[in-house]
């Protein structure tokens, strides 16, 4: 298998990271992107989305060999043919990574300590590579609550994307927008929080919107 060329380039396209609970509508959000869109599916959730049914512009990761399959995607995908790329979802890829690495151990269930550093480096290199491509990119993830300590030593819980801190922070730092997706229980209306507060990590350096409806998210 040829090695991935990770060299950097510059692009004026946008990078988005959206996180939320499973089923809140993160994959559906991609249907509001304008232009020709490609899906890198890391959890196969697109099968339940009407917008993606029957479409062929999809790479479904092989759960039995996700690491090798992701390298094949990077080598074979041609970003010049598309306006947008969806990477859905990074939280699930982390779980697939550890499952594949565990197969290399004696009992096929345990992970080595080196696996944890390796996934950090691999994920950062993967994000570094795809973010050089000249197209808009939407990355999705599940959410979790992390303990955070402020400058005064006060500890509180904050919603954040669900994957390892090193690559998570690298990804959040390199995205133009980080948003938490939510849904109103009574109406079912979906929206995105784009302004950080003590309980939610978010940012928006494209405009001054603190939040928006799902269908308006890409209206920069």
C-alpha cells in the first residue's frame, strides 16, 4: 500500500465540526450544503437518511479493516470533482480503530498502551491531509461531557465532541465553526449552538451568529 502524502496546501473553503447525540440530525445536516457532495461514512448512518438513499458518491468504511480502508480513501478520493466532503462520524472511527488494534493482541480484546498515542497521531495526520483539499468539509461526532477547570480553579462540565483530547483539540482549532446540534423535544426543531459558554464548547469565526436553525447553518 503506498504511503499517504500528507503535504500541506492552502484553501479558502470552510471547515465545520458538528457534534451532538446520536439521531439528532448531524448526517441530515449535510443535505443543506450547496453543490456536489461526497460522503465518507464511518458509521453507515446515511442508510437511514432519505437524502442519501440511492446516491453513489459515498465511501463506506470497512469495519473489519478501518485503518487500511481510510488510507485507501485518502489515496483514491479526488477532491477536485466535488464542492463538499462529509466525514461522518469521527467518534465511531475511534471505536473501530481500537477494535481493529485489539485483534492484534493474544486474546483479541485488549488494547496496548501504544495504541492510544498511535490513534492520536494518525487522526491528526488524517485531518491535516484532508484539510488541505480545496472543498468545504463537514466533520461530525457524537457528544460527551468533559470536566473542565477554569483559571480560578473552579471545575465544571462542558459538552464537547466525543473523541480523544489531542486530535479533538487539533480538529476544533482548525475548524472555522464548531457547533453543538440540539433538538427541541416539543416541536422537533433542530438547531445549532455556535457560541461557547461554560457548558458548551462552540465557536464561529465566519460571522456573528450565536446559533441558527439546521437549514440555515451553511448560510454564511
